[in-house]
C-alpha cells in the first residue's frame, strides 16, 4: 500500500507501526488529519496518533483541540509494541 502524503511530516516510526499492525491482521488507513491512523481490528476502530520517543513529540494545535473534543477514543502510541498492545488489550491478549 502506498501511504498518501497530506503535506504533513510523518513521524519516523509510523511505517514500522503500520507494518506491525498489519502483521497481526489490522486494517490500517493513513488519514493524516486530525490524527495519523484509522485502524480496524476485530470489529473495533481506533484513532491513533504516532509520536516518536525522540525528536518531535508534540501535538499540533489542531490535535490539541480535536483530541479532548472527540467523543470517541484517540490514543497516542510511540512504538509498534504499544500499538499492538492497544488493539489486542481489549481481548485479554498481550502483544
């Protein structure tokens, strides 16, 4: 899959997070705005923002407004392992 560019800089770890999620059977769409990823796993949806553990690790002003106002769940992950734990935790499985 080609990840579309929306003019925003992607975090260096985003490709690894997407690959890890797909490896366990998730469907992943790079939406870019207001957060990086829309992920589906076992009939659940997740909005995920990818951030690096080093370097630029801050939310944009738009994200600072969006995340608290959103009436669903938005999660921030830093590593592929965090992303896998996020989507599998609901089923009593760890990574």
